[in-house]
C-alpha cells in the first residue's frame, strides 16, 4: 500500500518537473519554476516521512494488540482478543519476561501468605465462638481484626506486584517487536 503511494508521489514529481521544463522559456520563468519545483519536492519528501511514521505506528499498534495481555481476575487473561484461563497458561505468558515472571511468582507467594493469615484469623474466631469462653472473646476479636487488616494489606501488595509483573511482561513483548523487524 505504501509503495503505491510512493510511486504515485514519484509520478507526480516527474510530471511537475517535466511541466516546468516546458513552461520555462526564459531565465526568469526558469528560476520561478525551479523555486516552485524545489518547494514541491521538499513538501512531498515530508509527506513520505509522515507515511513512514504512520506505518510504524500502525505496526506497533497491531503488535501491541496481538502480543500484550491484560488480566480478567484470578488466573484469567486476554491476549489477541482470546480469553485464556489457568495458572499454567498465565505462567507460560510470563516466560518471555524474566523480571515479570519473578514478580508474578512473588505476587503468588504474597497472596498465599495473605490467604493463610486470613484463614488462621477466621479459624481463631470460630474456635472462640464455639468454645463459649467469654474471657477469650475479646482477645480473639482483636486478633481476628488484626489478621483481617494484615491479610488485606498483603492482598493489596500482591495485586500491585501482579499488575507490575503484567506491565513488565507487556513491555518485554514490545521489545521483541523491535528484534523481529
């Protein structure tokens, strides 16, 4: 497509130069024709540069749509308008980015720790309620509240790490675009 545009521009340039040669009968007209022709040539080169920049932008946009991922919750993600799910599929996407993979695994560990703390707090609350010991009720209330807050903070940290891992993975996918060109 771009080659057709460049050929069309070249044909227009040749036509303009040929027309100016025919029009030039004396020196004054020749100078005017040369200045006008030079102006037209310079503006068409600028147009060619713009077409080249537009094609690079379109290529980058196409590559971005094809190769980047975004998450849709737990272990589900979208790549090239196709929905994938499962930890193995997500982990394989991170194989192109060592830094992204490391951060993704760190986020999984942090999420597991938060889940363990949350479950421990919930178990403590249930044991406290079932035992019927009113002396321990206040302690377990505060412990349950504390574990809930700690679990929430760790979950937020895990989400931030996972989001940063996806960003790193997508950045590395865009770097591979330059390598393939």
